[in-house]
C-alpha cells in the first residue's frame, strides 16, 4: 500500500487535527483497519505533542478553585467502554457559586459559555434557568449519544417542572425550515420549542409520565403538531419526571 | 507522580489525584488552548471544560495507545480547534485573516508566555523547515485551520499540503531528536 496517496496520505493532517466533518470520519474509519496508518499517526502525534508542549503557559488564577469545586459535584462517566454513556449528577451543593454551576452545566450539556455581546442578555436569562435546574436538589440527568454522531442530553428537575435539553450533532435544517423539539407520551406530542443549533433549550413545562423526546424538521417557525419524521428520539423513563 | 500514574487514579474517582494532575497539566492545557484561541476569556473557558472532561472521562484513557499527557493535550487541542472553527464560521474570518497577516505565526506567542527550553528548541527546529512546511504545520496546529483551508490560504494544491504537513512533522522530529514526549 502506498502511504503517500489515497486515504493514507491524510495521516499528516489528521495528526494535526486538520481534518473535519465527513473527511475526518472517513479517515477514522480507514484508520481503524489500516495498521501502517495507525503506526504513522502514532509517530506523527509524538511530533505534535512537542508542538503542544512548546505552547505551555500559566493557567489563570481562579481557574483552579472553579475546576476543583466543580469536580466535587460532577460525577464521572460510569462505563467508559460503552459507546453511549448515560450521565448522572449528584445534587449540586447549594453554596456552589454561579460560575461553578454554569461550568458544570457546560460540561454536562456541551454548552459553550462564550457568546457574542449582543446575545448576552438572552443568554444570561438562559444561564440562570440552567443553573436553577442544575442546582435543584432533585436534579437528574439522562442522555444518549447515537451512532450517527448526534446526541441528546437532558437535565430535569421534577420539583421545578423544568428541564434543560441539548441536541447536538444534527445537520442544520434546510433553508426555510427549523428543528422542533417534541415531548411525546400520553396524548398529543407537545412542542418544547425550536432548536437553535447545539444551544441548550429550556423546557419550561416539563411534566408528564414516561415518554420520549423527538426532533423533527418543520416549516420555518415550527408547527402545532409534528409533520416530519423524527430525526432523533430519546426514550424517557418516568424517573426524569420524578415518578 | 506523573500524569501516567495519576490519570488511572482519577478514573477511580480520586479527587486528590485530580488536584495533583491539575497542578501538572493545567498550564500546558491552558497554554495550548490559548495558543490556538488567542482570546484569554475564551481560552479559560475551553481549558476549564477540558479539565472537567478529564475528570469525567478519565476512564476512557487507554495507556496502550500512548501517554497520558499525549491524550490530555490531544483532547485540549481538539476542543480548542473546535471552538476556533465555530467562532470563525460564525463571523470574523476576514478580520482574523487581516490580523494574522501582521503577526508572524510563532514569534507572537513566544513573547507572551514565559520562555522555556523546549519552546526554544521547537522554535529553532520550526525555523529549519521549508517555509511551506512550517506554514502548513503551524497554520493547522496553532491556528486551527483545516488542511483544505491551509491549501486555500497558501494557494497550493491539496496534495502538496498533505505532504508538507507530514514531512514537516517528520523533519521536526529529526531536529528535536525524538527524546521527550
């Protein structure tokens, strides 16, 4: 096999994290069954590690406390080998600072905290809502990562009747369409809102019994009832509702 | 204790081991993230997220596949690159390009952060690469561009960039003597 043409030749870009999207996934599939490529990537990674170490700096003050406080609350992934880990969360200590809670939320939900200035107000309200759900003594989480790369994570508080949901890894909806999140169960599916990329969505009225979350593609602005097929679905056990 | 011993303890839920690990790697994680993202506030956030991911996902580390430090810094680099690409896609591509044109890729940060022996060696060795090798490697690794973007920015064919990335890294290895890591 020639290491300098075809898929093998992407070992350099791969070692530099310079592949993305479909090309990255394709190369990783190739890598899984190409021993010489694995060998080459391993060697090249040693070189990129030198580049990484040459960039070493000093972590800002305050970061240590935030991270160590968050770690006291944040549970670890339980079965590392399993492809679809479910998340668990201990009740957050009441005294934990808002910054720490936001950090925990970010870690759990894959939320990026930094936003552009003009979106800050809306997001502060959202960050507060997220922090409130997380800080609830009855906060619980569930989630799943699917083979196609999409993932759903839910943190809910039955006491508040609220939940924070993130759906990630979906392709953007076609022009003029939106992704809409639904809660299905007994009765008609209920809209929880429109998704904005990977942004967390606060479901303000998250009550029910066992059911499922589903995402569909709907005309711009959403529909009253789902018209499209579910792109992703997550079954919810009754305990997310506190039953 | 080194990162290779600490990480498995962290995977067992040992918070003391995590504190020690934090002391060992937080500067390297933050420095690398900062090198890619430039913005201190964003860098701090991403570095924090990476450190928490270390805690949560320590069990995913497989010593068969490399050192703990390599695993940690690979994670940090990927998260930084994801963030910088998302930010670029969102907006300021043009502005960044303009800014980059005025700042040599490596020297800039070398001034910002404390000098180190290894940094000095890496810099010297980067200087020994051909211009195309050096630019291909640093635009990808330190600026988070995909190899397609690198090819576009340097106006060279994709195949050339792939090759320059690989042989640039290999030449770097020869120069650095393969020790450390």
